[in-house]
């Protein structure tokens, strides 16, 4: 991929970013998409250039990298890498998830932390951008091993986070179990019971509806897109990739809104159930037993299992919701989806569509939403968890869900109206990037050169 831009200043900035941050292709991809959007407004904002707003926004405020040693069940010492990228605190404490996956490296966490700045800005809540993680793989580990890892990870991380400094949460490989172990260790070391992590268990400060929030929020956002085109989820066929937290609750809400979800996948393969996915079976396989999605086809006679996750995009659908991982939906997949009549794609994962796939969607009449807008419901509800922790109250499921829905509608409105204002109607990539940026840039300008 060539990361060039037409604007000379922005192109220079892009090339400098590549030269100064070697071997971080996912970070270049996220920065390039962002700068391409900024091209539309840069002439109206000379202060962004004179005050070096873009140079500053591309450079993380702080990157923490550390050793995570732990002892496995055989008594052997294991060593993992730990990271926290504290990207931008202009509008609030750093906020973003912790990814535990063997593929994790600094470049991936920088792309995630960078996108989180604009996503968090869009939520309307006061949260800066950050992301962390480790190359630890929770798959196949016992609960005791996961606990040993999480405690060691937090032994170092606890020096750098706090309820008013940096508030981590879940992401790939980090769910309620991991957050519980990390919270326990933070509390033990700091002797403080505070809302330092979100996605906590309901008995110790977690918010109702946080588990459901990213998937539900994705469907609330997609409903706004569908409404703009005079339609809704009712009667639509939906393909959702992934079978984790985001995919499961996107399936639940899409089904509640009257759609038929016909496929899910994990990293080994996908299941196609033309009768509609039976979600209670998926939850038992994935949330309770932590098994592979192939189990589904063994239990449900109408379902077929195929090895490999890419094939999921060959299933005909009206709406596709990629909810697994970055760059899972490439140009070939985009062509197949369009040929099969898919009209709406909204990202539940972070950056799941390649730039070529997005360009193809936009050129072929597919209404496309980028993750930083459409998956912001998770972090928005984390923000609501922080508010509840601060006031030492807990809100009902209905209250949190209603706030989540209203936030997703605000995000859609901001991205949609911004796109129209800059003369790119329905380009939600540009709308989200620019609406997210303007608020952060305003705060940075007000706070001076820091
Ligand atoms: P989970 O760990 O719960 O689930 C991840 C799912 O994606 C699993 O089915 C997993 O399959 C699959 N997956 C992960 N990595 C790969 C890969 N390299 N190739 C193919 N499939 C893969 O994570 P979440 O559901 O929480 O996260 C999914 C996406 O949503 C991520 O991009 C995350 O950043 C994003 N997101 C999450 C939010 C949250 O609140 N949790 C909020 C906003 C965005 P397998 O089990 O085989 O690994
Ligand atoms: O990518 C994301 O927005 C998340 N993983 C959720 C972050 C959060 O702080 O809830």
C-alpha cells in the first residue's frame, strides 16, 4: 500500500510518520485514512499547521513498555511483553481497552490508540485516547494461568493508571474474567477501591449493559443509517464476523430489531445457519465453555461449518457487520459482498475493512460506517460506568441502554452532518474523522503547547 496524499504538507507529514515509526503498517493505515479526511478541511484551518496540531496528535503523549513475567501451571516461567499507549489526554483521562492476543505489537496498539482519540471525542463524553495490551494468548490457558498473567501485568501497569489518569477496559482476549483479576490486583497494591477499570463485574462497580454495549451500540448506529435510507433491520439478512463480545451482542440486538443473522465466525472458521443463528447456543459455546464456533454446527442440524474465516463474506446478505479484527475484510470480500447485493456495512471491530475495501464500497453504493463511529458504544458505556463509579450509584439496565442509544444517535448525527457540511454527503469516514478531530484540536489549542 502506498501512503501518499495530494496535499503537499499532509503528504510530508505522512512520509515523516512512516520514517519515524518503522515497521508499524497498521499505524500508517490509520494515520493515512485520518489525514486523507483532513485534506478536505486543512485550508480552512491554518492554525492546525502553525500550532502543529497534526504533528502533535500523531505522536503519543507517552508509551509504556514493560516485561510481564509469570509462572504457568507446570511451574515454568513465561515472559510476555506489556504495553500501554497513552495517546492523547486533551479532552479527558486516557481511555481505551487492553488487547491480549499473540499478534499484539506496538504498531497495532498505536493504531488502536490513535483511532480511540477520535472515537472517544465522538461519544460526547470527556475521555482521552489510549490503548494497551500484551502478546499473551489467553486461549488454552487455565484460569489460574490467566490470573497469574493479569496480576503480573497489573503489578507494573498500576503505576501508570488511575481513575483520573488512565482507565483501561476490555478488548480482544480481555473480558470480565481478566478485568476482575486486574481490578483485584490494582486494589490490593494501591489500597484503593476506585473506578480504575471499566467492564468490571456487576458486584464491584461494573455497569449494567456494558457487556452488551458495543454490539447493541453498533446496531443502534446501523439503524440510524438504515433510517436515513428509508429502511430498517426488519426482514434483513445479516452476516456478522467474529463470535466474541461484539459479535454476540450485535447478533442479539439485530435479532431483536427483526433481522435474520445467518453467520458468525472465529479465527478457525465460520458457521452458516440459513434458519438464523440460535444465540443461546452460541453464548453457551463461547461465553461459558470457551470452545470453537465449529461446535455450533455439531449441535444445530441446519448449520454448516467451513474452515477459514474469510469465506464468511461469500454468504449473501443485505447488511455486513465485521466484528472480529483489523483488515479481516479485503477488496475480494468487498467485491463479493457487493456482487451479492449487500447495501450497508458498519464496522463493529476496529479497522476491519482494508482501505481498498472501503474505497470499493464507497464507489459502489454501499453505505459504509467506520468503527470509530459505529463501535463507539462500548467506550461510551465505559464512560457511563466511570460516571456511576464517581457518584457511587448504579443505574438500571434501561437507563444505561437509553443513554447508549441516544449517544449512538448523536454520533451518527455528528458524522452525517459533518460529512454533508464538507461536501461529502454519506461519507461517514470523513464525517467521523473530522467531527472527532475538531473537538480535540480545540482543546489542544486552548491548552497551549504541552
Ligand atoms: P473477543 O476476544 O471477545 O472476540 C474476538 C473475536 O474475533 C473472536 O471470535 C476471535 O476468534 C475473532 N478474532 C480475533 N482475532 C482474530 C484474527 N486475527 N483473525 C480472525 N478472527 C479473529 O473480542 P471483542 O469482541 O471484544 O473485539 C472484537 C473487535 O471489536 C476488535 O477489533 C476490538 O478492538 C473491537 N472492539 C471491541 C470493543 C469492546 O467493548 N469489547 C469496543 C469497540 C471495539 P478467536 O476466538 O478464534 O480468536
Ligand atoms: O476499542 C474500544 O473502543 C474498546 N475496546 C473499548 C474501550 C473502553 O474503554 O471501553
